[in-house]
């Protein structure tokens, strides 16, 4: 692997804890600096992570020992921070989405191309053993030619548990833009890029009541559609149906199900890195759980950066900017179709990322035999 990739983090909110846990066990990454608009939050991270210094955003961007900026700011700031990092000659990796709009995301990709730096973006959940085992099953022909897929995400609303759920019900929020990146990224990884979409959307009520925390009982306005359905036409000819809702109560449908001529796959939750993949083959009597056969073992947030670190210069990383842009355009287009009632052609494309061979990256797992699931 060579020397580790030196990383600086901008944004020390709640999500940083998961990255820090995994950085400690990945030899491919060396965290050197953190920054936040609230200096106390950056200082708290630095005090708990040996060898890391707390700096201002400007100091981090100017630091000679920062090769990649991990952008954990709010979505509205993703493009601004990424562009500043690129202008400073640094590669960037961001939380989803790549930017607040495809227009901003295109600026990021164009700037990175001109600067000769890499762009990566969450979700990297698709690199774990769950989605990758399903991907290998499809590539190995276990379901024959893929015909269709369904992707289902149902929750009665984040206001039931989130103390400040306002963002989820304002433009830029909603079930598709919030959770869709996990599902659409998984569908593109499994079935390839999308060429056109159709969408429909609705909402059940104009306000939501906060259910917990200091603002319990307060109402927040709903200015977006909170229930979205979309049909994605893949370049392969397969059709995927999205069902994303903050309005429904519960579902027994699998998070993702893939149907082919010779069988059907139940794919684990794309918001997780692992999980069982189940296959029902044509003529079989029952579902079989497939052995774990691909993906980064015991992975978590940050493994996409380790994967980027091992990607040869000039090649697109698996959790790369072009894939993130394509996913963002697909979601924007579903919402546009829902507004206009017309199908929308997708202008971008993305290479179906290469399968991840069954791989141990974590130092905590080294020397341990990978156990294949047979339950």
C-alpha cells in the first residue's frame, strides 16, 4: 500500500465519531488535523486522538501535510468546502450528497479534474460484504439476466426521535434526498447506470410535531413531498422501483430485492455495511442464505477513503465523485418528474464500480480467518 494517506477533517459534528473509530484501525489512513467553526469541537477531537491537531479551516486547507480533506459539513456547505480544498491542491471526500445540487456538484468535479485531484463521496456502505456479496451473485449469474428491482424505505417521520427535524421537511430534505443516496448507489452498483426516470410524490400533512427533546410538542412546517415513488430505467434494461416515505408506518418488504430470470435476491439494508443475502432459485423450495463472498470485511464509514487511497492515480475510485454525481442527478430527476408528470432523461452516466474482492483492511481483523456465513 505504501505510506498512508494523510487526512484532515472539516466538520466535527456527530457523524465524525464513526469515522474516527474506523480511522484508528485502518493503516491506509493517517488523520493529522481537524477543524470546525466551533473550535471547542475540534479541540475535543484532537484531545482524544493522538497525533491530531485542532486548527482553523484556513489553517487546515493551507497545511502541507493534509493530502485529502474529509468534508463532514452540512449538505449546503459541501460544494463550498470542496471547492476550497481543491483550490488548495487537495483531494476531497465528502459525506452524501456530493453537493446540494447537480449544478454545484458539476463545479466540484470540473475543478477537481483541472487540478488533478481525486473526488470521493459517501455512501461507502456499498463496499461492505452485504451489497458486494449480492453484486457477486449477480455477476456470477445466480439470478440470470436481471429484470427488475424494488427499493423500500419506510418511516413515519424523523420528528418522532430527532430533536431538530426541521431540515428533513424543507427543500433539500425529504425521504428521497435523505435516504435515497444509499438505495440509488446500491442499485447502480448492482444493476449499472440509469438512463431515464419517472416519479410521483405526495405528502399527508402540512406540519409535523416534534416528539422528543427540548422542543417536544413544537410544530415544524412541511414544505416538501414526504412520500416519493420513482421508476428507474437502467441502461441494462432492468427497471428499479423506489418507494421512499416519511408518511407510512412500517413495511415487511425487503430494503432491496433484485429479480432475474433464474432467481431473486433479497439484499441487506444499504445503510449498513453487512447483512445476509438471500437467494431463491428457479425451481427451489426455499430461500438460501449465501455465504459472504465479496466486500471489505467488518467495514464502516471511512473504508471508502481507504479504497480511494489504493486507487491508481487517474482512475475513478469505487466511491467516486462521478458515481455520486450520477446518483444525485437521478434523485433530482425523480423529483422533477414528480413535479411535471413527464419522464426525465438522465444526462450523466457512471461506470459500474468494480466488485470488491473479499478483503480484510482493518488491523483489528488481521491474522483472523474470514468466516463465511452459512446460516
